C-alpha cells in the first residue's frame, strides 16, 4: 500500500505510479491520465456524458455548415443543380467519415466508444494558466489535457476533414463544377486553420456555450437568407419558402440547427420548446413589410 505523501501544489499537478510501486515527484500527468483527490495520476476510463457527445456533434456540424455555405456561394445558382447536390453530399460524406474514424482512433482503439477524463470546470480546458509557483520560486509545469480527449480529438477530426476533402472533392469539382467548385476547397483550406485556432483558444468557452451558439447561428443565418430576397412582400416570401426546393432545404437546415441548440441546453428545457423552431422564419416573413426602408423616410 502506498504511504501518505505530501499534497501537490496547483490544480493539475500529480504523482505518477512508478514500476517499483513508488510515486514520482509532482508534475504533469501523462496523456489519458488525470490527477485524483489523492494527487495520484489515474487513467481516464469514464464514458462521455450526453453534453460531451452533443458538443462533439456541434463541432462536426460546424465545418459541414461551412462546407455547404462555400459550395452554395460559389455555385451561384438560384436552384440546386445536380452537380451542386453531389458536392453537398460529398461534403457530408467527408465529415461523417472523418467523425467515424476519429472515434475509432481515440482510446480505446477500434471501438465506437471513448474513454474520457470528463469536464469538471472551465479551467480544465486551460491548464496552461494554472501552473503553480511554490514559494514564489520555480514554476512547476503541469500543463496537460485535463479534458482528455475532447481537446485533441477535434484537431484529429479537422485533419481527417482536410485529408478527405483533398482526396474526394477535386475530381468531383472537375466533373460537376469545373470553374467555381474549386473555390469552395480554397476557402476550406483557409477556414480549417481558423477553426483549429478558435478551438485551441476558446474550446472551453465553446463547450459551455455551443447550445446558445447553435441558436444564434440559426436565427442570424435565417434572417440573412430572407434578407437577400429582392421581393420582401409577405406573399412572395411565403411562396418561395414552400415552392422552391433550394429555399425549403435551407430553411429546414436552419430549423434542424435551432432544434439541436434547444435540445442541447443543459437545463432540462421542455421538448414543447421545439414548437418554437419555425418562429424566427415566420416572424421575419410576417414583419418584413414593417421594416422596409420606405417606412422610415
């Protein structure tokens, strides 16, 4: 049995169990380990919580939305063409395949489950800022992935996304959108490094706020979709929203994202709140005439 040892300083410094059954000096735990209440680094073997899975879902949905937006933006067509639909499907396959392989390559390997350390508080995402300085002398560096594997697996996921995009998309662009499809790939090559930097800097903030981010993104993109219509009359907005397949698809996408955000709110929101999903679209359609610039002259 291990004898009692002095408590390690800081929130994340711990002692590693050595081969001779003794404990090391205080330091950072290895990847896949986290310090327990006895200041010993123990392996992370907890299952992901529901909130964790929803967070990973949001991080997978985000690049998919960006892919679809870039493809639609560069297609410059008022209706879905066969080529554009194929590129949209390709982006979906790329993201799904990337997510599937990311799970398989995360401990335990080749299993559709994930061992996790869990997330206890916001500081778990930013252990870099919690390295202690005992006696104000020498800093003890205990930076580690306390939220294992939620931080690193997102970077692996982005790497897979870029890899599959570069393997699958160029041939499809040449065949279906030879002049404009390649721009969506160029945009993604800029966007994925930005997403990686955003995750590295604000991963913890996104973890706690992604339900509300989903709602905000859905409502704002819904307003932008309707605002670019030339005819802002209520009759025209209603007709185009139900008769044009492109508009129907975009609106349904907004509704699904809004429903995802509502379901993800961690405060036991009633499922009756899902009845409010069409509200932003209907609110814009019924109030557009009151916000026309001519009314403010």
